[in-house]
C-alpha cells in the first residue's frame, strides 16, 4: 500500500490526483494500491514500504528557507532561493527570452551555487488551475515510482498542449497520458547558461545508424572467453563490459574482441572504454548517462564509431536521443544482480511507455530516422516474450546465457522470440571502412 497524505489546505488536489492515477491504471501502471488521506501538517507526504517522501509547495503553505523536505515546488518563484542542500528546489514556469521568443522553464537545483537542470517549453498557462494540475500530476507520478526528473518531464508533457483541457473534459475529466514526442519539453543544462547549454547542441550530428533488421539477441559479457564462445554460434551483436578499468589484460581483451568481430562479421560494442575502442577501430561503444558527460564528443563523432546509450526512464530517454545514437538501451526491466543499478526495476508497463515515446520520435522526425531499442535487465526465457511484445527491437541478456546449462538450445529459443522478420545480413556489416 502506498499512501498519499495531503494537508487540509491541499485537499482540492484529491480529485485531480485520482484522475491522474486512473489514467495511469488505463496504461497498465499499478495505481490501485494507492490510498489518499488527509493529515494535519503542511506536508504532502508519500509513504511507501521503502521510504517516506515529503513535498512542500507554495500553493498551499508558506515556504521557509529552513523547511526540511525532499522537494519544494515553487510556483510563484518569489523566494530568494535555497540556502541549504537538504532538498531539491523546483521552480515551475520560470520565464525566459530567446531569439525565438518567450519560453518557460521548469528548473531544479539544490542550492544557488548549483546551476541546476531543467526543461524548456513554449506553452505556459499562468493560473492557479494549471498550477494545481501540475502539482497533482507530480504527486501522482512520484507515488507511481517515477523519479522526480521523469515526473517533471511527464507532468509538463501532460499539460503543455492547450487542447488537453478540452480532451479531458470530453473524457469525463480524466486526463490523458502523454505519448507524443512533440508534447514533451526540451531538456536544458546548467541554469546559468540556459541560452547555449542544451542537450540539443549535437543534434546536427548523427552517429552511424544500424538497420533494425540487423539486431538480434544481444549478449553482454564480461570476458573475452564468452565472445570466443558465442560468435561462432551465430551471435551478430555483442557487448564486452569489463567494469574494472585496472584489469591487467583489459586492452588485450578489447583488441581481441574487435578482431573477432571482424572475423565473424559481428557488431562488437565496447562498454565504457571509448578511447581504446576508437584507437583499435571498434564497431561500437556503449556508454551510460554519466559516461557521456565525460567523453570527447567531437572525437567520438569524428571517429565514425557506432554509439549505444543506456537509459532508465523518460528523462534519460530524451537525453540519450538528443545525441542521436545508433541505439538506446532501456532498463533495467526486471531485478538483476549483474551490477549495482541506479534505479528501481522499470517493469513492462513503463517499458511499453518508453517505447511508445521513442516510436513517436520517429514519426515526428523530419527525416528518416531509425531508433533501435534494446531492453536489458533480468531478461530470461521466462519473460522474453512479454518484453518483446512491448515493441523493443531486441533484448540484451547476461545471466540467461552465462549461467545456461544448454547454451546452444537456449540461444535458439531466444532467437525465436524476435518480432522482426530478419533479412539476410549484409556482407559488409563488419566492414568498418565501408560503414564509415
């Protein structure tokens, strides 16, 4: 049971929150275990089995600089700014001017020294009703287990289209879940450089694309021994993920993996170690969200290497796609013990929502753009069918193969779940000079 506890001054949010939760339920998200009650404090509290989240908003109470909470929602934006870093300050509807005209931003930070991150959009209804709708969506999404960045992105997408109010009225006041990429706000970087520091800065570049028909089962392995074993069995895409950067034979394993990829006409991606991947002519490199901030993007683009980027939710999907990678990984879908994860398992309903967003990116593109997706995390023969039904291009597996007692049989079973009618692989898929 998850309990949303509202102060008396915020009880007007209850019917709006219930509508948001009903909408979430219609899209497969588990919202029937969420209960709403009233409390005697000034907090909006969300209690789960794992933690208690405290939210305060200037819509319902006076926000003091020493208020202790997890999130402060500032809709009036008339405070002097945060003086401590014990919470996330969120400023809604900050007005900004640019050569393209007036825009608005939702910005979050922990102190005035923290430049912050945020989203930008052109439509902003300035009234109490819109602010209450925003607050209701945010509370609902947090209670559904979305991280606060995802909650802010989805909230803004749900409210950015002026026609939504009419649509909601026609549907008995039930809001609609945003699925159209064009409704989502654009991401921005450091608050002090909003005009030029945008994740869109590399949008005129594009990493080499891979046809969706070239994707198949995608093993992720931590040792060259597995690449030696799997490529002769017909695997055409594989990732070498060695997390120990001090491993004695790290470079030699990367060199051999790249050579084996050429020998077996396979796409070999190197996780993290992008400098070595470029130096030795790898087909591709796979990077996490934190890793992409540390790389030399100009060098990466100039090398012609293929790029895969991890994502763990709406915000990171949008952030990953702003780099126009060769594919986007979505995860982790189920609980996994192969590595320490920065987020909770996403589950099938969220996976489907992320895939819907990515599908709409392709439809919204002004040029032909293929966005392959790879689902990863706890996937095995027992759940792969349900994962593929979410519309992803392929699945990545780790333990399902490395712990298999009948490797060749399990490989054949996994391959049978592919929804894409595979075409004959091009003989040039491993010819890196041609691809580049």
